[in-house]
C-alpha cells in the first residue's frame, strides 16, 4: 500500500500519472526509446510541450496576450529574473510583501538589482499571518507577493489592488483554486507542488510588459528569449514537463480547477476542524490566513509526542514533520493528496488524544 504522503515538496502525484510516466521512461510513444533519451526537438516531445502549455491556458483560462513558459531553475531563479525583466535600469524600484522564507529570499535577490520597498511584513510574529492594510507606492515598477507560504502555513485570500504591475509566486497553490489571471502581469510557480517533479518552472507573463527596463539582460535571464524559442532556448527539463502535462490532463479529466477546489476545501475543513478540536494540538497560523495547502500545528505545552510519532508512522503516514522554522507538524495537502489520507491523519490525532489526553 502506498503511504499517505504529506510531503511539502517534492510532493505526492496522482498514481495514474506515476504509472504513465514510468512507462514513458521505458518506451515513449511506441518509439522503443525512453522519453528521457529522445531529442527535445523531436515532434514527439514538441507535442508534449505544446500540450502542457495548452492545458495551462485552458485550466486557468489564461487570456490572450500572455505567454506560457516552462523554464528551469525553480522559483529561486525567478527571484532574479523578475527584477531583471521588470525593474528599470535607472532608479529601479519595486514593492515586496514579506510573508515568509521564500518571499524574503525573493526580496534579497531583488535588492541586488535595485531599490526594494517592503510594504508589509509578518516577520514580527514568525510569519503566522498575512499583512493587510499596506500601501503600494505608485512609482514602484511592480509589486511582488507570495500567494502561499509552505513553511508557515499561511495563504493570501484576497490580493490587493496595485497601481502598477502585479507579480506573484504561486509555487505551492497554483491550480488549487480559481484564478483570475488577468489581474496579474506575471505568475511563476515551481512544478514540484501541484504539477509534477522538481525541474520545471511555469511562467505566465503578459507580453506587453517586457522589454521596457532599458537593461541589457543576459540572454538566459530574458523572458523574451524563452518566448521567442518557445521554451526551447536550451534543452528543457523533458521529464518534469511531461509529468506536469500528465498531471494537468489528470486535473482536466476529473473536472478541472473547479473540481479540485471543492476537494481541497473538504480536506482543509477536515484537517483544521481536528486541529481546533483536539486538546493536545494548536494551529500556528491566524485562522483567517490559514493555508488550504499546508496546515501547521504544534503540540500544546507539556505534551510528549513520541507516542504520536509512532502512531502516525504505524498508520503509513509520511512527511508531516514541521519545518525547523516552526517545529511541530505540517500536513501538506496538495491536489493529488486524497481526502482519505487526511481522514487517516485525523483518526490518528483523535486516538492520540484518547490515549494521552
């Protein structure tokens, strides 16, 4: 029996996707060749790339005028590419919202390139809430935020209105709920949460915002380079793109983003109801800002968790240890995690309370 995989990333993928991907590694498209040994410029793989881009456009209802790219380097490379492409060469200035480790890392990279205004931060309470009521300078070249914070278990529920460009790192909650792409000028997301294995990074960018900084951008860091080469400027991460395509097809076949939104709501409700009910645990994030993807919780003072750890491991649960920045436990409930896995964890929590409360 496959374990109940709550890993924060790389994370669980649908079983049927894993089966299809494993077959493709042995024999792709009946070629008697592996997916990972054929030319990325062959018609067989070009069809994969085009299908993956088509599915992104369809599932997220991406408007005309946006390019869809599959790049490499993870969200961490996007921390650099965003300011290179959007921050003016002379007197460049950007506004950033600091809501956790990855937002903080994005800020550090942007500060190498120009001025950064941190318009809001939840660092004062170890990032357990989303700042609100902040103002974004009208002269900022763009505003950057991180929609979901895996380490601290918070999620932006309503995005602010911006006087300029809106950029968002959606690595850990993209495709988990409806999204009005037209409100954003650039979205990026690492594949290893809701799309596929690590290695590919999805970028959705409005074409008209590019090429206006006056910068001499290195070719690989220039989005227009990748748009002109259709994500094939260099050899793409073929396996990650292929598995992402399969996962997006799985999402479409089951009812799309609308379907998974309801599933994710159920999982989050079951998980947080137990965290709030159980006398031996307490949630870490402010309730109004709780993430539907990552539920973080701690044992209450004085509770010894050795027995709990033994119980969840015995139940076939994997990956719920909290990040060292928070401690305790973290249940990551990405798209492919079934509701039954959440119920199994909740049953263990109830049994732990019954025998140790």
